[in-house]
C-alpha cells in the first residue's frame, strides 16, 4: 500500500504554491458553519490538515525504513506550518484567519474551527497556541462557533490529547445528549437546522465520534507500537464513578472495569495471552490484571 500513500502525498505536494500554502479548487468544507473557505483561495485548515497528514505518513515511512520519504515529507510539513504562521495569522484579532483570498488579502472570518486545526497540526505554538485554546474554550464575539457533530470530532481529539475526560464528557453530554433528548436512536448529521427541522440526515456516520472516543480516550485503550502486542492504557474517566468496556484487538478482547474510590481509581484489566500493557495512571490509581 505504500506506493499509493506516495501518490496521495504527491497530490499534496503538487498543490503547494510558491507562498508555501496548500490550495485545492474544491468545496473546501470543514463544518456546517459560516466559515470562509473559498474554492480559489488558500484555506487555512487545509494547509494545517495537510501538514498533519504529512507527519502521519512520515511516521509510517519510518516504520517501514523508508527514511528518504520520511525526511522529505516532514520537511514539507514543516514548511506548511511556517507558511501558515507567516501568511494567515492576524495580529489584530490574535487568531488565524480562515483563508487567504485569491487576491492576496486576508479573509475576514475567524472561527473556532480554524484554531482547532492549527492546534491539532502543531501550527500554533507558544503564545499563539495559548490564544487558540482560549478561543476554542470561549469563542470571542464575532467568531464562528462549532456547527455540526463532524467538527466536534476534532474538538474531542484536542481534549483527548490532554486526557481531559471531564471536558470530553461535558461536550458529549451537551451535544449528543440533545439528540437523545429528542428521541434519537441513530447519529444525526446536524444538531438543528434554522429551517425548523432538527437535522438533514437522521443516520450519518460523521456524527459517530463518541463510539471512538469513549473507548480510546475515556476507557483509554489504544494500540502500542506497530508489530507489537503492546496495549496502551491511559484512562480519562472525568467525573464518572465507574467505567466498563471491551475493546477488540487482533489477539482478542481487552476488558476494562474501573471504579472510583475517593480521589483514586481502581482498575481491573483482562488482556489476551501474550499481550503487555503500558499503563499511564494518576498518582493514586491502581490497576490489577486477570
């Protein structure tokens, strides 16, 4: 499959302009929200996500001992980040603009979505990263806010990186809880339409973020290094009092049971034979195996 990965990267490289920004003439949608994402401009979140994608495939290349590709792709990713910071940061609003227009002018719209993309891709660093986090937590007046469950996946990813289980659960309860309160038995595409309809599609895969994050972040089970039988355990139960779940692996099920006791958690894990667990717990938390 690596050859096809290379073809995808070549597509990214072919669409990086002289100013170092990624451009793609397309419906550059990131969210059902009033972002500024023109087909003929340099859309900020696309350059950010392209940089993240290049780092991901560079890591894949390292696993496969393809050092030349890895070095080149990481170099391109670094150049994209530098270009976003040079051309798309607005000192006036202290935020990344949604785009650079075709005429070279900075776009007028600032959004939570673009700041999240800059954080996830490592574009925002230092004081800029701190400012982006503030915008994501509390959007200033005039900033576009999250508009659909699809984009909230990226917000949850940001919280998961910091193992902020409490904030993740609050976001899930508020957003997907709305669907449940309205009687939903499937994942909706949208929270609510201004037309008065609750959603466009009543069964939409892009809204299924909790099914992933409840296992990978709240329960805290993820794969270890490639080719190994290592299971990582980094739970983030937030304000829950107990957790329980099963996660499939190529070698069988990992089963987790956890219960809060005062300020500490006690976990019990059952793992397939031959697997090893790398646990990252709070100072007073304990884990036993069976």
